[in-house]
C-alpha cells in the first residue's frame, strides 16, 4: 500500500500513501522507558530557561526576560524536532512511531507561538524595537531573527496546507528539510550575535552542547542511516497489476543476513519508508504498508495505489531494480493485543495492512475468528480480491465486500459499513474482539462510529489514518 504518505486521498497531488498514517493513537499504559524519554525531552526543552535568569542589566526586567525565555525554549524545541523526526528505534519502541510523529506535528504550533511571542513582547515593552524589522537597515542579529521567523512560518504553512497548495510530497520533503536547517542555524546565529545571554563560559558550553547534538542527529540521519540501508538493499522481483488502479511491488532482500539472523522481520499491519531505484542517501522516501505475510520475510510486498507522479510510475519499475527500506515501523498490528477475535474494516487501499494481517495469521495457523469488511466503490475497486477470496476459504475467516456503487449484477452487500451490518454479521459474544480500521478519512470516521455503535469498547478500536506526512 502506499501509505501519508504517497498515500492521502486523491485530492492531494503526489501525496505519500501510508495506508494510514497517524493512527488513532494506540491506548497504552505509560511504561518506564516512555516516562524516561518524556522526562529527558522536558529537561532538554526547559534547560535554556536558565539563560533568562542571569543577572539583569539596568533597563532589563521581567518582560525582557520572559521574551528571551520563550525564544530559548522555542530554539530548544526546534532542535528536538530533528530528534523526533530521526526515527530512532530506541525512542520509538516505548512510545510508537505514530505517536512521536503526531507529537512532532503538533509541537510545531507551540514553537510558532513562542517564536512570535518573543519579539511581540519586546515590541510592546519598547516600540523602538520595531525598527529592527527593517532588514535593510537593521544589524545582522535582527536580520537573522527575521529570516528565522519567516522560514518557520513558511514551514508551518506549507506543512498544514500542502494539499491545498498542491505541493508534491517529494518537493515538500526537500523544502521541509531545508527550511528546518535554515531556521535552526539562523536562530543560533541570532543568539550568538546578541551575545548578552551567551557571554559566560557555562552559557557557551550549553549552546555548544545543543549545537553538537543537532549536528550529530543530522550526521546520523543523513550519513549513518543511509549506510545501514545500503547494506540492507532489496531488489524488485515482480510488479503486478491489481484492481483499483494499484500495483504490487514484490521484493526480496539481496543479502538476508544483513537484516539479522532471522532476516527481515516485521509485524502484520506495520509499514516502512522505501526509496526506490535511487541512492540510499536520497532525501525523498515514501511510507507504505507491508502487504504480505510476516511469516515469509524472504519475499515482501507493498501494494500501491496510483495517486501522484511517483506512484503512477510504478508500472515502469523493472525487476532487479534496487530498493532501500527504513523500517519496519508502526503499532497498528494485532500482535500488540490479546484479542479473542479480530474485526478488520478497510476502505480502498487501506486493505493493504489488513491483507498482511490475514496472510500472516493464516500462515501461523491462528485459529481465532476474523472478519474483514472491505468497503469500495465497485467491483473493479476491490484490490487483491483474488487473494482475499483465497484467504476467505479458511473456516475461521469471513470476508464481506461492501460496495457503494456496484453494478446491477452485484449480489453482495451494498452501501457502507455501519453498526447494523456489524450487528447482523458478528456473533453476539464479541466482548474480547479487537477492531482494526484503515482507509480514507470519512470511511474511517464512519467505521469507528459503527464499531462503537455495535458495542465495541473504545480501547479495542484501533485506527490508522493517512496523516503522517
């Protein structure tokens, strides 16, 4: 599946589709590792506040220090954004990649608020500061501040309104990375040129430490991780045409041992970022859900719907072409839950993680009952229908196709997945069932309501959405 990511609804050009992306967050109890990482994050974000508590010169007071404090916290949060986006297994394991990336998105709003408040407070305290807004006559410390703020606003606006602005996913990725670097460098230079808050040895040591961490994260993401991906190269075995304007990429590891003693391992329902036919150092990558059995990592599949230039060109991919993976990632998997039965609800290309789940459980000999409700427009939109029909032959698997605009010859379910359909198909005793939902946003909202309306406890409903990018 093309997951955010080449995978949002067709309205967005070249949107990565991770069949879902930020999931409706898995409800999990905080563990020691998660709490420890949260504490470290808060400490690093708040540590620069100490710089605003130094001895004040005449003419400085509470409002100046408040302004400075907000600016320093915003700068620390900006640096931490690099860490959140770096996708480290140590930090994502206790918290979940979806949770971290969603938090990464939402913290941007706090950063914008603090960054704008920093100069506004100064302007209100002393209107003479307004003249620093003139970048033609102001000193370099002010010029850099204006550049940093403008770059931050551009980053936030293009991230929030990327679809409406019709910015392709690869262009947005490159722009996002470039703007982030510009913002942090100009902000750090602004602090250094002001000088007042970095004159003391301990103050310089603090910002040198922060800068070193930021540089290390960049080196790790842009050099070390690509080198690791280079060792774990895969190659294209086959490209299959599917219903629903989709193609399935069949891949195999070139050196299975490079992935560890057990080879490439993933859990059903997870996803990976892939780089296709390019250097592992390329900046543009796309998130897709695994669409094959986790029990057979010697050959993996991604089923991708044609939305933008990248995904629409997959039919031209040739066997033997190199592919690099960053993953697996994600918590949208039944392996994390002790469920007596599984109810899978998919819409469109959201079928891909469900396909992986059904294939994996079949290969494991799992005897738990499972139902798949697959919502699509018509018969020609039922991606992987042949494979689903094969899986439905198992005694404990029920597949229900629900079409909104079927042909006159269609004898199956019509309309949409709702609580009435669930009540009619599912057994009365389903207290220990878990529900997994993936597809377009409106379908997922309706499916969640249907599951809750059919009596599913909220903690048993898990959703994966097209919103990661």
